[in-house]
C-alpha cells in the first residue's frame, strides 16, 4: 500500500526538480520573463519583487486614459514601461510593453540593439506603417512591433508619408528606436 504512494511522491519530486527555471529576460509571444499576457497589474509587485515599480496616475483630461507602469532595477536602470488595458484597475492585464533594456531578448536573439536586418532575417514582417517621423514594423509571430526613426531611411523616403515603405527600402543597418510587445493584437 505504501509502495505506490511512495513511488508517486518520488516521481512528482523528480518532475518538479527537472522543471526549467524561467529566464527573466526571455521574450515570447505571450510572455516576457515571468510576466504573461494574463498577468494582472496587482501581481506585478510579486513578479518584480527585486525591482522598483513606478505608476503614473493621470488626474485630468490631458493625460488620457493611460497609466503607464515603469519597472526600474534597484540601481535605477529603467527596464520596461507597461501599459495596462484598463487605467486605474488592479485586475487589468497588460496591453503593451515597451522594452528598454537590451538584456531582454527573443528566443531568436532579437533585442533593442538589433538592426533591421536582424529582424527581417529572423521573423516574417507582417506590416510596415509609414508614420510622420518613423516607420512602424509589425511582427505578428511575436506580437511585437519595432519603431525605426525615418532618419535611418534614404533621404527621398523621409518626408513623404504617402510612399508605401517596403522592407527593401529600409537599410540593413537601421537601428531600432523602440521595441514593443503588443498583447492586444490577438
């Protein structure tokens, strides 16, 4: 009677000890380290227990409905800027994350220090938007978007918002200005 029970305990211990520890800097389609697309704002203190959280709470019509949450290392380095789906709601999940620290990387090695060539040779580009001062590159496979400053483009493409920007127009060495995970894409 005790043998099956003892065997079950040993097996469960073996499986739990073999479990891979989550890399706190790994970026996936539905996670960023321990943060997932279903994490609620109230759980952030537990996930980032060794870091500092700074919440911006808007108080008037000029701030809109956003209340970003910034994550800083204890030493003061800014890691992430999170935007909840619902402002001022502790049960809200995270809508988007601006990745600021180059230690965060995808399983294919893309970071804030990557170039356009790194992105385009690693992921399928879903869409490119031509904005006033930048171009917005969307990668559905990762629920991510990258912003590249138009200063990185050839001069004839910088000022015309009517031009359809293609991947071939963007220089391989164009640097990422902003890197976002957008969990509202699905």
